[in-house]
């Protein structure tokens, strides 16, 4: 028989919650909307600053909202970004614009993983 509460090494007890809960589903919807917005900005931007800023901030928010399960949100955002850009956007005819978009895309993917990791660390540090 499993017990719903467990003790950590410091003696604190916590209740184990299911992996997929309402909060995670709401955050998945937010990540979906943010990923679509980020794709639009990647296609619109003439410099890397806007997509990188949005990717870094949204990834930190992902980590802060879900410090333990943020990795699944980060992976979801990366998949949406890559699939959305690869299959649902038109390739620019200008080679320079295409290089800029790809640089923004892959930089945003990197920042998504890095930012969610940092956001999770900040949330865990602030809750102690």
C-alpha cells in the first residue's frame, strides 16, 4: 500500500500529486499560445533581439511556473517551434532573411531549455 505523503531527508512531508494535473494542462495551453506568438515574431523580426527576449523570458516563466515539470513544457515549446517553423511557415526567398529566421529559431530553442532550467532553479531557491 502506498502512502500519499512521504518524508524527505530533512523531515518535511509533502503530498505526491499526479503528473498531469489541471495546473500543468493550463501551463501547456499557455506554452502553446506563447510558441505561436514566438513563431510569428521569428517570422516578423528583422533582428534577433525580439525573438531572443521573448524566448528567454517565456522560458524563465515556464521554469518558474513548473519548477519540477518545466522540462516537459520546454520540450513541448521546442517541438512546437521546430514543427511549426518547418512545416507551417513559408521559406523566405531572401537568403539573408532565411538565415536570420533560422538563427532566431535555433537560438530560441537553446534559450528555451536554458531559461526553463534557470527559472526552475530560481523558483526552488525562492521557496526555501
